[in-house]
C-alpha cells in the first residue's frame, strides 16, 4: 500500500488557509491556575481537532515561538462512539473527533478555541475527570440483573419497535455533553457532594432504558427511588439544552418526561403500599 | 488449596475479552482487579460495527451448523489456526448470543421478535447477529454494566487510567502480579495476583494510521514478550478492504455494508477481448456512470461469494485494481455502493456507519457511492498461548487451568492479544466472538489455576515486586530526563509509514529487508529522543514515548516473521513466494525476545490440524487462484 491515498475523499472545497490558529485553555493540574496558549497548525486535508492536537503534541511551540509542554487531552475511537474526547470547541461542548476543520471553516470560524468541559474537574489541560458520571450509573443500577453467565437459553423476545427504542437509548456513550450544557448540573469538586447534586439527563435516560427491559424492570422500584431522591428527576428545570447537544441524538427530554411520570406513579403506589 | 479470601486475579484490559473474564471470575467468587488505560466502557471494542457470528435455527434449517462455522473459520484462516479451540468456540457461539441477549443487548429483531441475522464475509449463510451497525458498542456496554454490578458488590476494583508496565514473575517462573502506573499521578506501583490475564487488544498503531483506537499500540503485549513470553504469528495483520482515509485515522466501513448488499465497483470499459480497461473519464460523477461501464470486479471474479469474499482476498483485489490504474479518479480508491438499497433500509440496518461517512466525508451513502480503500485493521498474531484439547480434538477440556495460558505460567492472553482462533486471516464477526469466548470459557480455567495453586501471591517476598517497580521507575526517569534531539512522535509516524509500505497487503523479501534497515535506524534514533514534558502529573508525552519503544520491538517481530515465512498464506502475501507451502510453513511462527541482540529469534512449531485437512483455498475464483495474482511492488513506498 502506498503511504497516502492519491486523492482524498474529502469534498473538494474552495482554497482554504494553510494554517489555522488554535487558542487553548490550559491548566497544569488541580488547583493550578488556567492560562491560554495559541498555536498555528497546518491544516491537512480531512483534519479534525484531534489531528491538530496530535500535531501540537509533536510540535509544542506557541505563536510567540516559545517551546511549551504538549497539550494533554482525552480521546479513543476517533469516530464518535467511545465518548472520550468531549471538550468545548469555540464555546460549544461536543466531541472533538468529529470537529472537522473544514466544517468549522465553512461555518465562518477563523480561529478554534479549545476549553475543557466546564462541569467536571480538570485533570490537566483538556483532560477532565468524569468519574462522578460512572458512579451515578452505579447508583442508578443501570444493568439487567441476570442470574449469571451460565447457559440458560435466550432472553425475552422483543418487538422491532421496542428494540428500536431501546437501541437509541443504549447508544449513550457517557460523553457528558448533555451534563455540561445543563444549567441544573453543577460542578462538584468534592466527591462527598455527588449524591446531593442533580444527576443529569443521561443517567435519567439510562434509568428509562433499564426499566423498559423485561428483566431489567426487576430493579425498577429501586431505580425510581433513586430518581425520586435529592438530585433526581425533579431537579430538571426543563431547559432542554441537553437534547440539543447530544451527539447521539438521544431523545433525552422524552426520557425525562417518561421518568418524571414513572416517579409520580411510583410515589402514589408507595403511598398506597402497592409494589411497581 | 481452595480459593482463599485473599486470592485475587488481575485483568489487564477492559474490552470485551477483559470484561467477559472479569464477570466470569467475579461470579465464581474470586475478586478481580481490573486495569485499563481508558475507562473500560471506552475501550476499543466500542468501535466494532458489523456483528457477531453464531449458528442459529434459521441457518441450521438451511444446512448450516456449528461444524460449518468451524470449517469456515479454519478455511478463512488458511488452515493456520489450531483446530480444537476453533471447534470449541464455534460450538459455544449460540449460547454466547443467548447470554448477551439476556444481558439486554438490543439485537436487531425480525417482525416476529426473533434476533435478526445478516450475511458476512466468508460465509454463504446468514449467521451474524447485530445491533444496528454499532454491535461492539452494544456488547461492551452490556458487559460493562455487568462489571459495574460486580463492582457495586465489591468483587471488582477498577484501576482506570492505569497503564500496565511489566509482569512480576516469582522464582518458580509463575506470574504473580504486575507493575502498573497511574497515568494521572504517575505513581508506579506493584500489585499482587494469583493469575494475570492480558486482554489488551491489538497493535494497529504500529502501522501509524489504522482503524484502531488511539490506545491500540500493542505495547502491553510487547512488554510481556520482552519479559520472556513467546509471541506468535506476528506477521499476520489484517488489512480491511473498506476504510475511509482521514488525517488522524482510517475509519472503517464495516463488512456488513457488503453483507447487506453493498457492491464494490470501479468505472471501467470492457474491451472486445472481454478484459476491463481504464475508463477515459475516471473522475466523472459515479451516478452518471452507466451500468455497462461499472466493473464489479469481486462479483465477476468470485461468482459464488461475490462481494463477501474474505478480507485478505477482497483487500488484495482492491489493491491490485488500484495498482492497475483502475481506481476511482485514477487513484487508490474504489466505490462501495449502497445507493440501490434505499435510505430506509440503510438507516435501519447500517445507521452507525452511514453516520460516520456523513460526518467525516460530508456525503450521504444513500445518494452517492462511498469511496473506500484498505486499511490496517486487526492483529491475528499475539501472545503465544496453549490449551488442553479433548482426546478426539473436538474442542478443549472445559476448566483446564492452562486454557489460553502464555508461555509464562499464570499469565493468560484473551481476546485480540491472543494469537489463537483466526489463523492467517480472521473472518468478519468472529473477533467479538473469540473475545467473549476467551473470557467465559477460559475464565473458568483461570479460576481453577488459582484454586489449585500451591503458592499464593500474598506469601511471595516483597522483593520481587520492589525489583520490578525499581526497573520501571528507572525507565520513567530515563525518559523524563531525556533531552535528545529526536522527536518520538516523528519516530512513531515514520515507523507507521514504513510498516504500512513494507508489511501489509503485499510483501517481498527485499522490501522487508529494507524495512529492517529502516527499523534499525529508527531504533538508533529512539535512543536519542527528547521528551518535551518534564511534568510528574498526567504526562502523556512520556507514556507515548515509552509506547513507541515497545512498538519498535513489535515491528521487529512482525518484519522478521514476515521474512522467515517464505510462502503466501491468508493476509501474508509475498510476491517472491506467491504460493502456500504447507510442507514447510503450515506452522505457527514463534518469536522469542533475545536480550543480547534486542531482537526476535524466530522458530516454527506445528499446528494441530487433526479435524479438517488443508485444502486449496480459492473461494470459487474464476481464472487462476484466489487472490494470489502477483502484483507489482508499489512504486512509491
Ligand atoms: C472499526 C472496527 C470494527 C470492528 N468490527 C468488528 C465486528 O463487527 N465484529 C467482530 O467480531 N470484530 C470486529 N472488530 C474487531 C474487534 O472489535 C476487536 O478485535 C475486539 O473488540 C478486541 O477486543 P479486546 O477485548 O481484545 O480488546 P480492546 O477492546 O482493544 O480492549 C483493550 C483493553 O486493554 C486496555 N489496555 C491496552 N493496553 C494497556 C496497558 N498497557 N495497560 C492497561 N490497559 C491496557 C485498553 O484500555 C482496553 O481496555 C472490529 C475492529 C475495528 C477496529
Ligand atoms: S431539560 Fe433538564 S436535564 Fe436537560 S438541560 Fe434542561 S435542566 Fe438539564
Ligand atoms: S445522553 Fe447523549 S450527550 Fe448525554 S452522555 Fe449520553 S451520548 Fe452524551
Ligand atoms: S474519540 Fe471517541 S468519541 Fe471522540
């Protein structure tokens, strides 16, 4: 195989500038001050924010000609399926691997600013700690309580329409865009505050996903107790920012409404001592 | 000795293989320490698109069977795989699908609510189960959820953002722990364990750009190999026929696109002699090209399998078409056409990949044929492992403690890092299966190894752990203080370019020799690198530089294996030895690290082929032998 394709399958657009300026909000670690650094990065065909960060890692020299440390960031799949690379690109939270420079330029952008997510503690530069999110999945009991891994035959049959609904909910990649954009979701530096603070749309949607599964529904009462507690579904202010930024287009507001209703019914049933 | 309270197992890697093993072992009552560079839910397995194979009732009633699945996999792998493990895996496959179904994986459904099936490469039966075109994501989520459940029960401790550095081996030669580094605090620490499972995936990044995730450097396997574990079949690397090139990676367009009816073609004109030649206007809009000027070369050359010939064959055919100058725009691309299938069908069955193409290329595959080219995809080779065959060779003995154990006892290799199952070429949708099979079937073997152990890791002297910690701290210090002029990123990139040019679709002795000299140059330059980041906090620069060193060691294994294997088989095609040579090379390539020369010693050992005898592998090709048409060595390398 030759080293590079002769023609690149990117649409051939108008002549673009040879380099693009990146302004990056940096921070050396927890408790350290934030600072800005700028880099001019040559734009390859098909370049995205990640390939530009890779270029900066190999050539960590600012526009002032100062040699600096390579920028730290998080990524994995580079095709918007692992959820790792979330950051704020020109102020908007999104996956950076699908942030194609070509598209940013076409939208009239002349500089790219990169900032870490705003609701999670910064580990370093653009790399944040989303442990709280995974912890909330544990609190939500977001799993199907199977009997074990031994051979017990097939799972329940399912209508294609039900599968389609569960599939969409199940594509949530724990990227946290919906949390970062939510006015009700608060940054918590202290893990002790985690269970007092709003869990956010993604976790609510996972509760819906597992409540909808015939075996998963066994834990529905516990999940709804969790949703009815402090930081649960009633903390949602219905601002709908979440659904606008979800890269997987998960119907988050539908999930919030569904779980809101389920919690009300759950409360009434609890009041009358009926089990779900 | 029964499993005692303080016995533990370490699993390194939280992809499908690592998570399946974790769940199985935790369930049997032994606590697991699970290490992963990335949060396990973000492991590379999320990228898998197409599906997972297993015999099923519909296929069975049309004449398919577990035995047929086994035979296809052996034939697809050009007979290089040990047969008993493949036999066991094929027979286990249906219950693995059932289990995943019980875990809640949203498999696509038929109108009656049964699991839907699709066609995949190397088979004439629909036997691939799928969840949209993001099957890997859905499977790993199911296993991640079960792992989280065991974590909540206190049976699993996760060490995410930790990197495995080196195995710890006791004086009796048994692995009893690891040394790892926290990639945030940069602390280097030893962990004791009564067994260690490597489930660290493949090594696509050795080739620079590939379809793999950014952590797939193969460094973990390379470290075990440098610590004395044998490495097998390194030269067998799968190049997937259909990827889209990008600046940072090659993005896969799953085989399911062809399984669902996608057709591969190039614009061409058919001469009076019936031969296809260059189209006078190769850059014209594909939608304007009339049917009689479309050369469906796979369908013409392989009337039986058509577009779903196995990957090694499809890749070589696409490569040759481009070398003959028939590529789209006269370049290195062919069309993968889905436009005839209809938007509704595509979105229902293939949405995941359709979106990738829309996002990264900016065109809609429902309207315009996709432009694709082969890309490095899967590591068939891996850590050498053993197993206990049943006396009649039909499968493996369940629970045998040596199930997929490395040449270092107590160290196991599961999933893509294991060299078993796929021989010289993996069939599509068999990888997810082999990962989960390893975890579940061989996980039981690990439990028995732990329960039968005569010594416990908890009683080993602290000195053996401290020794390895010192070794690794010294390496970290050396890297952190390196101030040479060579840039590790440039070395990594040059390595990838050279490996792609010399050791992928088409290889030859002289070209591999040339790559060996380039590798020697890169290793010499690597000794003079400089690391820009002196920080002792979340230093990715250092971790990258360290992995580059391990990738150089792995490249040596791949190139030397390729040189010594003077034949063509599966993904390994040599222009100077274009035929398969069973007499000399129906053998596993074994690489052992030689500390003195800092390179691999290659030997060959027999393969267990007692169930199906090797036969010619043509896939019904008309004219000549399958995919073995000699191609000229690419000019620009
Ligand atoms: C784009 C794409 C599509 C695919 N589609 C299919 C398909 O449809 N069907 C199919 O069967 N197969 C498919 N495959 C192949 C399949 O996805 C992989 O073979 C499989 O997922 C590998 O799983 P694994 O568990 O072995 O490793 P991975 O999922 O690669 O996980 C490796 C784990 O090891 C960890 N790790 C690595 N190094 C270290 C270290 N030094 N220290 C600590 N942790 C470490 C990582 O963090 C990760 O958790 C596809 C592959 C690709 C690239
Ligand atoms: S709808 Fe609720 S969860 Fe979504 S952004 Fe608004 S407050 Fe947050
Ligand atoms: S719901 Fe959407 S935005 Fe929120 S974490 Fe999941 S994928 Fe990301
Ligand atoms: S790198 Fe996986 S979502 Fe962007």
